[in-house]
């Protein structure tokens, strides 16, 4: 059973930075062929796309975070990262990682990011 463990969330002031991590376990095939992504969700709203990185390291970002966030991956460590800079209160949400590939479509448990002064 694939499990995704997220970390790096927390409370940060506007303009600050956070780096989220998500590490996968029990993925037996080559992690490098998986598509990795981050989504976020606020209470009462549906989960929304934040960023994605494909197996060939092509990246795409939501317009709301473009220029402020960077998604990256370390295949040897089976980990995907989301570097978030110039954070705004509107970025406050629970952030979820997503791993899509031969073994299926998997979600992390979520990590809370709160941007507030």
C-alpha cells in the first residue's frame, strides 16, 4: 500500500516562505515515471490545483502561484517538494500531494499552511 507522508507546513507571516515535502513509500516501480502534483483546499471549497511535475520534469503552475512557487522532485528519495515564496494570506489552505502512476492515484494526508501576521 502506497503511503505519502507530507511535512513542512506551518504558520508564516505574509511575504515569508515555506518548503513542503512529500515522501512516498511502498512504490516498487521506478518512482521517476510518476507524475507528481500539489493541490490545496480551504474549508467549504473544492480541492484546487497548485503545481505539477511530470516524469521528464516538465512543470506547470496555477496562475495564482506562478512566479512564487517551485515544484521539484528527488526520484532517489521518492520525494516531491513545493517551495513557496512571497506567501499571501490567500495561500492559507491544507496542501495535499498527489502521486499518479502505474500503481494508481494516491493522496497525502494534507499539511496545513497558514499565512497570517
